[in-house]
C-alpha cells in the first residue's frame, strides 16, 4: 500500500487538477483498512480505485475435479454437490502481515466456516455472471487457475472474487467482495471513489445501493463502482474498470480506452444476487 501511495503522490505532483481528493482517500483508507481503498498511479493522472488490494494470504477451499467447472448458463442453480474450486497456494508474504480486523459490526459476525462459504458464494456468483453482455468471456486470474471463484482474506475476514473480462481486444477487470457491515460505517456517497459522480438510493428490500463512476483523464479510463449494504448486515462491493491488466495499468490504446464492458446497472444486479450474502 505504501508503494502505491508513493506512486500516487508522484503522479499528483505533475498531474492536472483532479476532483478526486487524494489526501481524503488515503486518510480514509488508514482509518478504515477493512474497506481497503486501492490507489493507482496512471499516465499523467491520479486515480483512486475502490477495489480490493492483494493480500499475502488467501484461502480457496478444496481442490478441483479434473477440468474444473465451466461457467453455467444464466439462471442455472448452484450444483447440489458444490462447485469445483482450485486449490490456491498461499504465497510467501513480502512484508508484515496486516493485523486481524476487529471492528464492531452491525450484526454478530457470521459463524459459517470459510471453506463452506467459499463454495456457497462461488456457486451463487457463477450463474449471476450470466448477466454479462453477449460475446464477453470471463476467466479467473488466480495463479494457475482460470476458474471463477472466491478467495478468503483471513486478516480482513472478507471474501473476494476477481476475474478478467474480454471481448475482442478489450480486457477489463471485475471484482466483487463481501464483508460484514461495520457498526460505524457511514451510508451513502462518502465511501465512493468519486463522491462528485455518485448516487445513493434505497431498494425495496431495504438495501442501500450506492453507485459511482470515476473518469480518469482524457483517454477514456473509467472505473464503475457499486456498494450494496444489505439489511442482513452484509456489504457487497462490485467494481469494474477498463485500464488494468492484473494489478498494473494497461498501455493506452491509440484511440483511447473503450467503455467498460459492464454497465453500472449490471454491477448492481450482480451485487444484489440473493446468494451473495454472509448470512445465508
């Protein structure tokens, strides 16, 4: 995180003015490490992207059957025996491990074990991605694993799935993460990567739905961000952007970046998938 902050500040030193308050975002990250704001230095710009950082320890549940499980069609139910998952090795940490997050939550923390939750959440996410536009391919980006699946971050006690979306020559990144809603968490656009381009509403089921779009520079870089705070105490964050390959910025295409493959409405639909909850 410190390296990313240094990159960000180096970019800000020579970048044109941006309406995204870098100091506010960094301060909020230090105060609210459980939300893990991720900063990125782009080409001539300062970008603050509300995605999830890569943590040194990941748990991905049981090993897969040969060949794994293909993405099911839209509307398909979760397999009765549970989805196949890649076994993901825990990489050696490159620095000090973050402390276990112990913030108070609006509801007692879930008692479901990580292995069971990983299988259940993955089984809910795969058919939910049937909302993808026609012709968009989806692949997991875990090491040696191209399956769509969740991982568990023990220090943050959060679940996250990150995938690569491709159509033609376009490559986008999409992530969805789940965490217990903090007792002191403020509602609305205060958490958005760009509060100046944000909407907050309440759905019929009582969920608070916050959406934000951050446009970064003039080359078409764009991040679309959604937060759904469920009445049951689960917070779901869905993010997509069109300018990352892995965790690094993509080179700017000659004609600029195409708009992200997923719309804000599709992000909301995925984030509100009934099975994406920590309290089944």
